[in-house]
């Protein structure tokens, strides 16, 4: 896949409308001020903004934030992102409290080369998600060229990702280009051994990527609620632990995610990885022990227990209402040993409910071990939040700001937002 990349000849002295992903978590302070809680996605756009400023461009930034009900919602305004850009990157940023209309047009007309405008949340207009031509056309008329630097939104066919390129020359931003190059390298030329670590709460958005990555990987380690599907597929008791409900389409076919997990394990049952050069391990490994508690909000250590999944798993009155909330110490040790042998690791999804200090150990230790690997790639909003919580972000080779888009790309899907950017 060869994308249309930025060159001085294409952008110099132009007015650029640039799709970024500023869909960041926000903190609403007691004094009424709202701040950006995690600026990872904003920071990913900075190299492209700097490049455009160096080439004397006028820069119009557009993004979505959250899921407003097709109308303005003050709690989902992008103004905090504008303040962050001004304070932390010292750009001459002007925030425009509308996306289209006279105020936006006037602000664009008043821009000077090197100036930056951030327009209001594109999802405040119901035409954005419908990819309506009228909305795309009104955005396009503000600029000379279009740049998409929001890989994390590339799996959406919305006006700001696929509509605007119908009316303007389109190019890939530096962050989007790096993301595509990194993921292609992961799937086509990974340094071996390649270890894939999959966790988090949902398996539905990981199925396609899991199938492709399992074929590529030397070994796959599963944790979080995703692991419950594999445990149940092997006939192990999971008590009251979370298992994601299957989609309507799967239900019609009498298939659920436990069945998918079983089929995935069966497809790779004969493939082995040698641990320490002589211990054969199955290609897909699920936890051999877990941390269990009566609820995700459990506060008392006395209510937390370790369940060994290699021994008798019959329900008893004491454990039948337990939830699995983290991988256990034996699993942490095993996974750590495997990760230490890797040359490349791809990690998507925490190992447990890391937000609760009682259940953070698995995600923290596995994150630390992955950070020591020569080539470590992590992705997904929950994974990034987890990494920031433990101050590990500087230890990884590449942090993807994308979640669903990354998994769909790795699963082999054509992302609609990339199509206008491909050199034909």
C-alpha cells in the first residue's frame, strides 16, 4: 500500500484542512474548567502540524469527540484541546465554536501563514456520521487541500474522513503514514519470535486481527475478559466472569465467541513454540491461574482469591459468584518468561481490571516486560490508558492511538478512510 505523502511542492503556502483525532478523555474540574486527561492522540498530530507550519500553510484542524446526539454538547467541546495545543506546544491556535458557517469562514479568511484553527466537534452536525455530501462540501470549501492524520478514524466512512476528498486533493499525514508503515511491517516483516498479547473486555473487535496475527505469531497470550472465552472453550469453569454477548448475525448462525475461540485453538492445536529452547508450548496460551473477587469494585484484600485453573474447578458455595479480574501470579510468571524471548511484541488490551489497585498486578508487570522488548507495539484506548497509569509510555517502540482501526487493518479489512489516500 503506497499512500500519497506530503511534499513541499504539494502543500507550500496552501490552506489545509486536516482531519485529526482529538477524541481524548477529559477531566471536568471542580472550578468548571475542563482539561484534556490524556493527550496521546493530540501529541500524535504535532509532527504534521509543525511540518505544515514550516511550509507556510494555514492549518484548519477538524476532529470528533465522543458521541454527541447530533447536536452541540458543551461537555464534548474541542475547546480543551485548543487550550492544550496553546499551552503545551505554543502554537498560535484559535478555537472556533462552530464547524461550518459564517464564523468559521471569517476565521479562515483572517488566518495568517503558520496559523492554526481548531473547529468545533464535527459530530455536532448529524451529517458527519451520515457522510452527507453537503457537509463534506461545506468543509472542503474552507481549504485548498485535505490531509488525513487520524488513522484511528480511518475505519469510519464519515464526511470528514471520506467525504472531503471528493472535493479536494487528499494526502496522508505523517502520523497516519507512520501507523500504516508500522502495521505493514508487523504483518509482513516482523522480527521473530513474534509474541501477540490480547486482552481487554471485548473479543468481538479482535476476532479478525486474532485470526491473522495468530497465523503470523510464534505464540499468542490471552488475558483480561477475552481469556474467559478461551477458558470456557476448554471446559474450564469461569463462574460469573464476563463473556461478551455475540452479535445478532452470529446468533442467527448459532455461533458465539466461545465457539470462535475454540475454533481458533483447534486451527493451531499442532503448532508449538519452544520455551527456553526445549519446553513445547501451544500456540495460544490462556491463563493457568487467575485473581478472583465478588465484584469489580472489591476494596478488601480478604475478599480476593487466587484460583488455580490447573486443578479441580468444580463450583463450591464459596466461589460460584466470583469474577475473574486479573491473571494470576503463575500466569504472570509464564507470560513474562515468554515475552523475554520475543524480538517483537504486539499488545492490545490489559490483562485485568487495572483501574482497581487490587487487580492491577498482571497488567503492570506484563506492560513492564513488553517495554523491555526490542520492538514493542501497543494499541487501543484501554491499553494506552493502562500504560499511562503505570508511567510506562516511554518504554515502547510505538504506541498506536488507534483501537478499532488498527484491529480491522490487521484483520485484513480495507479501511474506507485510507482509500482516498492511496496512490493509484
